[in-house]
């Protein structure tokens, strides 16, 4: 029985300059719907966010969108989603996205995508959860971040015992199998009490 029943996808509210970014977002959305994996995302109808959500819905999948009040006009709610949760602030949004997901995938995006990804990596580093975290490295998009993380290790700022736990997929078809393999290997565990204290 699959352990991954829902995936929180972090991605851009823009499309980027290469059509392959949207193509991969759509491919992931289709795979999730076909494997009955729910999408948890930021609730918007624009950019890669809109692409993956629409694709999940178009293929019969379930989508939960979580969006703060102040972003409803800017990111345009996707009315077709089965569940939309409006929250007062970004902290509440991120907490609910965490609680509703069994794993996290970062597609290409901007500073908001980076911030959400790094926060999950930090929580995992501190032992707050063991949910798989994966970067889809389309066109080497995450290579600069991977180089920075290696630099942090080499300079002694990511020390033994505080290693980061993350996955990197080069192909979109590898995303779900890699998440499932990780979940089976280490389990999907969250220390909800400590996450509560984070906010």
C-alpha cells in the first residue's frame, strides 16, 4: 500500500522562460492524479501553480489549495479545486500545507519557492519530521542551490549529525517512485508538537 497519499508542491506563480517547466509541472500533475495522490499547493491559478493544479483536476485528481487573504487577488483563486482554504497569513498557510502533505516537491520557482523548500529542509535537519523532500532539477534549475549546500558542508556549517535530507530527481517520472522509496525506507513521521511551537 502506498505511503505517499498527498504531496505538497512548491513552485512558481510564473512560468519561467522555458516551456519545459510547465510541461514538467503538467506531467507531475497527471502522474499524481493517475496514482490517486492528492495535491496540496498554494491555491493560485497562475504560473506553474495553476498548471499543476489544473492538470490534477483535469485527470480526476483531488486538489487542496491554501492561500492567504492578501494573495487571493494577485494569484487568482482556482475555482475548480475541490478544497480551498483561506488563511490569515503566510505562517498559517505553510503550517497547513505541512500538515496535509506526506511529502514535499519543489519545482522551479522564485524566492517564495526557495523559502518554503529551505524551511522544510531545516525542520527535517532539526528532527521535526521525516517526510521526504525532493527537488525536481529541470534543466539543472536547482544546481546552484546544490552547489551552495555543498559549500556549506565544506566550510563546516552543515556539520556531522546535522546532515540535510533531500532527494534530487532529474526526470519527472522519477519523482513519485523516489518519494515512495524514501518513505518506505525512513517512514513518514512528523513531530506535530514541535511544529506547533515553531509558529
